[in-house]
C-alpha cells in the first residue's frame, strides 16, 4: 500500500503558522505509515510512535491522542477481520491480548492489547482494520459540575455498596417507588379502565448494566428478569430502565442484555433478545459514536431485523440538543472548499460561513464542552471511503490540542473521532479535506455545543443530531419531556429555566420538551449495502416522560431520553397486552395518531408527533383484558403402584392444570393432550375445562398408557394445546418424562485434569469438558465445585475454584444437546474461592444471593438462572461443558476440581 498523498497545496490564509506547522507534523506521520499502520486508527498509530520514537511529539507540544492506556501499556481495540477465525483469536492472545468479546457475524474481535503489538496484529492478512474499542454513551442527563472532581468508585467499592443496600432491603422492605410517568401518561388510569396490565408481553431493555438488580428485587421494585447469559453488563442504568417498564406494565415479563461490549456485541444482543429470549418490545438508550448518520450500520440493521420479525424497537433520540432551544452541538452540510491550505500536505479546510464575502475555517465550542466526544462522518459508503477527511481541535493560541486523521483509500469507513480535553475554553474545530471530492458531512458534539467565541468566531449549527440505530426505519425514536420537577441544573451556565412537568396531573398540549432533547430529521444517502439511496426520515417519532423516580441511586430522579424511551416502550407493551394481534405498524400508528401535539403545530423535528398517552392509545386500539391460559406441568399417579412415575406396560392418571394468568376470563377452555412418542396412548384425547377466571387454575385428568417395550430412561413427551375464546388462544406446552423410577444412586464424572487458568476480563472464558457415558436418560442432576480443604486464601490449591473476586465470574453448564444453565453470575462480590459447593435444584438458596462475607462459598445452592432439570429432556451421554468467564479486570484464578453427578432410572 502506498503512502497517502494529498490534493495540491493551496495558499495558506486565516490559519496561524503555529497551527499550520503542527497539522503538517501530524500529516507527515500520516504520509509515512507502514502497510500495517495504514490499517490502524491514526490515534493508535501516534500513541504507539510516541512510546517508541522519542522525537515524534516534539513538534506537537500540546497534542493528546485520546487513547486510554493502562499502567500495563495496553489499550482496548476492535479488530475488524476480513474473516473471523479462532486462529485470529488465538493470535491476539499470543500477542498478549485479553479477549473482551467476539462476533462471528460481524467479524470483530474486541480485546485489550499491548500498544506495542497493535501493528503486529494489523499486519495479519486476515485483519482489515484495528480501531480504538468502539465506545458509546447512554442518554441520561447528569450535571457535569457534580461529576467533574468525583473519583470513580472501584469495583470493590461498588460491590460493597451493592451488598450494603441489599442487606438493608432484606431487613426492611419499603413501599415500591412508582415513576411519576405512570400518572403523567395516564397509564395508571388506563390500567384501571381497560383492565390491561402487560400480561402476555415481554419487555426487554439494553443499556449499560444491572448491578443493583438483586437490590431492586429485594425491595419489591422488580420481579424476575430474564438476562441473556453473561450479558448483565456493568452499571445500573439498565436497572432503572427496567423499573420504569415494570411501573407502567406491571405484569409484563422482563428481559435484559448489556449494550456495552462494543458495537458488534450490541448488534448481536439485539437479535438475541428477540430470537433467543422472545422479547416482544425492545428498548435501548445507547449511541455508539461510530454509528453513521448517512447509512444504516450493523446496529441499525439488527434493529431492522427484529422489527421485520415482529418486535417493536424503541430508542432514545439523544440528549445532544437542538437548534430551536439553542443547545445544539451539530452541524451538517456540503463541504465548501475554502481554498485555504492547512498544513504542509493538506488539501483544504471547510468554510463554515455561507457568506460568499467571508471565510471561517473553524467552528467554536462553548467553554462548557470539555470531555466531549466529537465525530465527523461524511457521505461515502461504509467500508468504501475513497475521500479522505480529517478533524483537528485547535485552541485560541493556535496549538493543535487533539486530532483524528485516519487514512481512507477505499476500504475504510468515512469517520473520524476525537475527544475534547477537560477544558474547552477557546477551542474550535476544523474539518480538513486531505484528499478527494467535496462531500456532505456531519460534525457532532456529544455533551457540548457550538457557541460564538470571545475572539469573533461565529457558531454554525444545523438540525439533524439524531442518528444511528435510533434513526433506523425499524426504530421508534423517543424525545423527552419532564413528568414532574424541572431538571435541577442548567445545561450550560446562563441557560434559560428548564421546563416542568404536569405530575400529579397528566400531560397536555401546553407541555414543553426538554431543552436538551436531540433534533431531527435524519438525512441518509445509502442503503445498508452501500448502494445510493437518498432518504429523509422523520425523527424523532414521539415524545415520552423523563425526570421520573426510581429506587436506583443516581437515577432518582432519572432525566434524559434514557428515561423517556422505556416509558414509551411500556405503553406499547400495554397496547399489545390489550390487543395481541396488532402488528408493529399498527402499534406505532396508535402511538402517533393519539399523541398530544406540543410546541410546533403538527409533526416537528424536536418532539415528533408529540407526547404518547396510554389511555388514548388503548382506546384507539380497542384494548380489552385478555386471557392467557397455559398448561402447567402435569402430575402423575401410576395406577399400578401409586408411584409418581410412568413405567413400562402400565397406565397412569395424569392431571393437567391450566392457569389463567391473564387480565380477562378464558371462556370455553379445552385441552387436547397428545404424545408423539411411539406406542404411548392417551384417553380421552381432549377435555373441556369451562370458563377459567383471571388468576384461577382448573385441572382435569387423562389416562396415559406406556407400552411394555418402553426402555427404562426412555423419553415420553406430552404435548398440551389449550384453546379458549380470545386472541391469545391457543397456547401450547410440551413436557418430557422418563420411563421408570429415578435411581437414588448418582454416577459421578469428575474433571481430573490440571488446573485451568481463568483468563482475566475475557468474555470468552475457559471451558473444561466432562464426558458422560453409560447413563442414557438422566433423572436427576447435580454439579459440584469440589475441594479438599476450603479457605479464602488467594491462590489456594485445595479449593474447587480459586479466584480473588468471585463477583467477576460467570459459570455455565452446557449439556451435550447444547442447552445451558447459569450456575453463578457476578455474585459474591469481593469474596474469594468456591469450594465444596453443590448446585442442586432442591437447594433453598440461589447462588445469586451470596454475600462476600460468606466466602469461601460452600454448601448447597440453586443455580443463579434456570434449573438443572431443564437439561434432563435429552440423553445425558456425551460431552458436558463447564465454562467460567471472568468478565471484569484485575483479579485472577483457576478451575481445579469439579464433578457432574448424574442419576439414571430403575
């Protein structure tokens, strides 16, 4: 690959010699890239050279690369592969990398790697690009002044705080806190009028993490939450979002996955929530900075995929401000060649001033825009940019403070990114076309704004900040309006007063939106495959409440479109609960048509159609209380010996219970019980259960005969189909039983190999195989983490798993058929070591309840998520897999002794 060459140099004017010289020094680095370095992000290149070549930074006295480097000289990167392979993953490990996440679909390996090894990794033929780890932000609003000097708590401090709060909740459970949005959106009134509570709907959230989930559950704020295995994340915004969902739709099921393991993992988790966990409504509050405004990337395409499959997807519009309220940090438009050269090799800088008689090469930042990500995107297809643009931040003295100048030669994304320093006073941004055509581009600040400077520079802003997956066709983008009290601080010093909400009353047409809510519309230029397709999408779509109360510290109240999105999603859940046959388009129509129009008349680019209201939307869709009758697990009484088991050549009385967990009555309920198992007969085949009121269970009996030829341990499958009057009918359920009586003797299959180190902060973890033979069908299953002598000593060789921070670990057991159960997951805090611990469905406590003071962790425990009995439907013979992943940094340990205990049939 040849070094980049710039367009012809033009005469320099209106740029200081100092600025020009420093940009020239940076561009000299760009022109000198090796073939491997040309595949590496520019900030990583400069950081690596700064560490290996002492003279690199002498001409750049104030430049910061923005690369976060650990004391061990490592940094987080995303390795984009031409093709994914385990060979690449192993090569990254061999270079000293720790794997954070992998995505086969998106050909991405996320890893913490030594800075000195980045070029070596990039030199591989299967690597397309090495970038700083794609990062993101949630859309909650915090006071920058409060956070300025606040030291981030350590993971040890976080674990102790969670345990302290959990202990308090277990001692004294207080009344649950209900978000003010429940009244402001008339959701409380709607549930009472329509008798619709979210039954039959699964609402799922994506955010940072759910650290306080157990605390919220102990306090009665949340029910069980279905978490994608290993994806609980870190942080608590997800917990706060789940509380909002539950407040407005209290009988909906809940699910969660983190969005913070990189863009590829986020896209994967969106699909998994739909296709693995069965989520009906999904909501997120995250923006990745590398998401293009002009083309749907991998996250937006994942949103569209779940929407096509029938899910509703809600996303925060963003808190980056808007033009009308004077809070915008966004500019987009056609590149205007100023004719002014910037630096020794530069093509030319963009002229922000539309006045043909004036030139302005910089867009000035406000003095309150420190520590803000800045992105530059331009209208080239993703992965196909032949036009090379660069981004520079300069201070009032003309020094280059930071930069982004990646090489684009036809195989890269049209994207540059930098972070402003802590102090932004006097800083200004320049967009430089290094080579290529004049393209439409977007320049965006996340957490700051453009403002006139004290030395005469004018700010230039345009609408259209909302972008990425929130602007996808399949997404419903949600703006914010306060439910109750006003945001209690100025966004910037001297700003006008923030608006108040109506609580305890409901929203009306006089309501004002939050001043920070991001504006649209979103203009796109390309189809997902990169072919030209110009569109203008109306975004945001709707508005919902923020500034609501949750029980989660730091989110009481909870401001930002991070809070408004789950309020809108919960209302959609109520709509589906009251009319399950509605399509996503019909649900969106109900929200939009019935929304209260605020601010500008009609649909506008700050609030969309207006504020969604639960009562109006339910009335529009004709909501009514729905039944949800489901068969429970049948009980068995063998007619021959009175036992609870199916046996060869005998008939059993099988009692099938049907429970109506819905909001309405299940009228004219009947059940058909059948079996696909050869030789098994059922009489009668169907039974009439009559009307089953909400909350009621009705049972009936059937005779099931097992042939004499049935082998001990062989499977008998019973299928129950429940039919009743209502749109949720029919429901189906399958139950598997084994022929024979459970053996009281367990066969043991122990891991006898050498201790296996658990990679630190590596989502892929380490797995050991446990082969099982001679069992056939299993009747019972236990799993033990063994050990001869238990202690909490670091590095103990006599425990089953030694680890200095068990709260970092996620342990899963997977059967030969591929089904898994999570034994432990981020529980135990600072406690060390697991020893003589037996995971058993019959235990009284779940491992998710353990506290650090109980270490070393011994005794009997229910699995953290799921049941071991769920693994019994398939034959036990084959290779079982026990996997442990350490998902947080700085602690270590090993798997030493574990045993699988399997009982058969007699």
